[in-house]
């Protein structure tokens, strides 16, 4: 994948950037870190002949405490927020949240303003800032306006920014000594599949104000007004049943959508904390027998790993018993406990892929080259002439921790 050709502009002030955008109009796109823009351009999903780099504008690198809020410039990176002593003092939860964004390479280049402007549905900062009550300052020329975080994100990859308008500053109110802010994240891959943020302000040992935001399961992060109302008036040391009701109300307030992280039904189970039904050892074995006989079930064609099922397009997963010398044919060999090496990787796995060729197991790296090849050792029962017992791979399941549903549990310790 290669980037299409473009002309790069590097303004040193907001006025110069405004002039460049006014000159080229829709042909120009702005960026700071470029972690998202360059990726979509490499994939051919977008093409801009003019790119405007905003990293040299000093006004966008502000990180300071002002009248009751933390001022963060749009070009401040995730890494700077994570390691800033000022952020760790005023908003330690923000530093903790930024520490878990993507990886160190992305955090070192990606910016908070770029993350919000790209408006990816699977975002930690958007959910956090919604619960924190943040406001965003947008500028175009000499005019500026302030937008609340709830009004800024309008949909997947869609914001309230007008043509030629730039996100210049993010204002995050500091909670103070009588309030606490907590953020939790559940991820299957690198991007979050569920994010929950909660702000609670206490007076005389009871909840006087509550803000709960749920994101990464729907198109946009959203507040949970029913859950917030259920928190008001509760004692800080409320029992588990009251906290569970608040968590359930927050789960009911969200509207999940199907994506790469799972179906709507799957997300409903994850957001409510109800684990999927477990399959017994006998049902797992019968499932493998059905697949081997050429009658794959409908759920076998789903994305492997999400619902704990095998990939029916992978020969090693279609025929779980063809482990020794079968050449990928059902009945060609059997595996037992002593030679089964855990669940097989799904087809297309980024780390490695397995192929069965006459009993030889080969691993292929990301560059397509075989990095290791060898013949699987025969199990003891097969060496003695006794067929082994076939064991289908155990389904992979990801259970949502209970603490992600009981939203306010970490708040009592912080207040």
C-alpha cells in the first residue's frame, strides 16, 4: 500500500492555516499526527491532493490549568497527556485513560484533537470527555465558538466541524476534591469494544451529581440519564444490589450496533455483564462431529473467535480429527490429550496460520514466509496401535468483568 501523491503545507499560525484551507477548499485535509488519515489514504478510502500539517502551530500545543478547567491544545499528543505531571495532578484518570490508548507508537504521534476530529466510534477519549463535561473550542478565521462534547460527535466519522473550521482547544473541567471520575475499558482487539466513564460529585456522604457515558458499542458515545438519576441520593457506600441496578440502567440506555467486535446480541450480553451460555465437553465433541461430517452449522460461518466458534473455511478447523497423516481428510488421523496443543488459531490470524499437509504443520509469518516447519510427534496411544480420543478445540470466550457493569464501585474508594 502506498500513499497517493500530495502537496504538503506546514503553516506556523492559525491564520496561515485558515488561508491555506480557504485557498484549496475541499481538496485539502488537515492533520497533526496522521495516524488515522494516512491509514485511510493508504487503503484508498480517501484521497487529498493537499495536506495541511498543523504540528508547527504553537497555539495548538497549549497544556495549562486555567479557571477551573484543564486547557488542552488540539495538537497535544496522547503521550504528553499520559506523562504530564500537571495532568497527573489535576486529572489522574485522564492520564490513566491515555496510557491505555492503542500502543506507544500511536500515543507518541496521535493527538487528542485528531482523535476527536476523526470521530472513530471505538474511542476512549470521546467517552471520557463526555462524562467529564468537556467543551471544545473551534475556530475559523477570527470567529470562534464553543461546542459541548455531546454535540460535537454526530456519528461515525462525522463531527460538528464546518468546512474550513479547526478544532483548537479542549477544555476539561477539573473535578475538585468533592468529585471523582472513573473510566473503564473492555477490548477484544486493540480498539475498545466497550468504554464506560462515570463522574460522581458527593455532598454530605451522598451522590449529589452524576454523569455516566457509555461508548464504543454504538455509533456515538451517549449519556445514560436513567442510570444517572438512579445514582442521585445514594450513599457512597451503597450495597451491591443498588449499584447493579445502576449498571443495568446504563446498559439499557445504550443502543449497540453490529461491527467487527460482535453482533448486537453479543454486545447486549457484554454490556449487561451476562456471560454467554457455556458448552459442555459433550456438546463440543458433538459440534466437531457435525462439522466433520460436512454439515457445518450457520454460526460456523461467523467470524471466528467472537462467538467462540471455529472457522469453517479453515481445513484444520473443519476436520478437527485430521491431525496425523490425514492430509486434511476427515478420518485420516486422530488426536488425543497428549498431542493436542490447545485451540487452533483462526484462519487469517495476524500472528500465524496453520496448514495440514500430510501431517506436517507449517507456520507462516506476516511476510508470507514459512518461519517454522516440522512433523507433529505421534501420540503414545497411536504408537501403540490404539486410536486416540478426538477432542475438538475449546471455544474461545471473552467474559466481561463484573466491575465494568458496576460502574460506581471504584468511585467510593476515590472519594
